[in-house]
């Protein structure tokens, strides 16, 4: 699930780390302010953290652009796809390592097929927070997404009904035109028959 507004990208995805443990990640990437905020949970513990502008710039410098790919494009794909590779074949791997003082190191990497190795794209430390707080933020995001989708669907349904109404009116106009054409043709045919009949009578 994702939402994009100009240069602000929000993603909500399920991931498996390289130990096979399941996590849920909500992330917001703001390219205008060069910040990335994250909320992570394994449904038992929650962690949150933000990469500030300085930290993001350091990561971006460590990951120089490759063709059209940058630190941001890889991070967006990793955070929006999770472990899935069906879209473009690129595989991303995640590592969640618990540290001291209730912190967690979160690392996202790309699988490099040619080298058969992992390339670190970015990493950050997240601070443990009450699970209720993290789940509430994620649920708020999910509800907002549902409301946005419902509003968009209602607008589309309204547009479909409006277009169907216009189509029905157009079809009715076409039907009336066809009926009028057939009536005129029948009337013309009748008059031609009468004209031919009268003409033949005069001859005889």
C-alpha cells in the first residue's frame, strides 16, 4: 500500500528479514526535506526513527547513481515492494538486528545477481516505542488509505453514472434519428409507389 503526494512518498508493507522473521514497515520519504521516517513492528515490539537531512545525504553519497537508479529510487522500491521481485526482478533484503538500550538496527540491501552478493543501500537505528503507539500510527495510516480509496471509488462511480446517463441520452437520440429516417424512407417509398401507379394509369 502506498501513497504519493508530489515529492512525499508513504509506504506500508510486510517484510521478512534475512532470518525469516516477519515485520511490518511504514515509511515516509520526503525528497523536499531529504528526510525518511520509519515505523517498524513485529507485532510484539515497536520501533520508530527518522533519518534527518544530513544522514540521508551521507547515505546518498555512499550510494552513487547507477544509470537511472539512485539511493532514493532503490529505497522507494525496497520500502514499497518488500521482498517481492515480480515487478522488475530487483530483489531487496532486510536485516533487523536488536541493539542495546532498546534500539534496533534496520538495514535494507539489494541483491546483486552478477556478483551474487548483497549491496547495502541504507541503514538506520530505530528506538523502541510502546507497541500500542506504533500500531496506532499504522492503523491510522491504513484507515486514511481506505477513506482515500473509498472517496476515489465514490467519485469514479459518480462519473460512471454520469457517463452512462449521457450515453443513454445519446443512444435515445440515435434511436429517434433512426426511427425518423425509417419513417421518412417509408413515406417517400409510399409516395413513389403512388406516383408510379398514377403515371401508369395515365398511360393506359
